[in-house]
C-alpha cells in the first residue's frame, strides 16, 4: 500500500483551522502549571467516569463531585474553555476521518451515529 495519501491527509490535518486553533490554545494554556495540573486531573477523572459508565456502574460520588468542580473551574476561564472546545472540535474531526476510513474499508466498528 502506498501511504503517500495518508501523509497528505496528516499534513492537511496539521494545516486545518481546527488543528491550528487547538495547538495555539494548548501551548498558551499549558504554560500555567496550575491549569496544566487541573487539566491532567480533569482528564483522569473524565476517563474514570467514562469507564465506570461503560461498565454499567455509577461513577463514585466523590469522583463525580471533583470532576464537576474542576470542570466548572476550567470552563470559567475563557482561554481554557476555548481550548477545551477546540479540542472537542478536533476530536470530532478525527472521529469523522476514522468513520470515513472504516466505511471505505467496509469495516463495522459499531460506533453510534453522531449528528452534528
């Protein structure tokens, strides 16, 4: 298989507005060590809560409370909020690309349809 089109896709992604916005905001936000630490904790809790939900369990109350508190704090800062939203947009772009590729390969991944 010739991977040249894959490398072109990667380059197109790096040149996309979604990536540029995400990358610029990430650099700026991560300069503040406190914010960076909060974001690491936010992600850790987010994954823990998602894994609990996927396992059919309710997330622990303490984790849910900490996640809600950290989320409120992070989203109250405009630049951090913009960064997290930019990250979500980039993740959606990547999910769309993956969906298109799996459809082209006729591979059923069992992901739900997301309308947007």
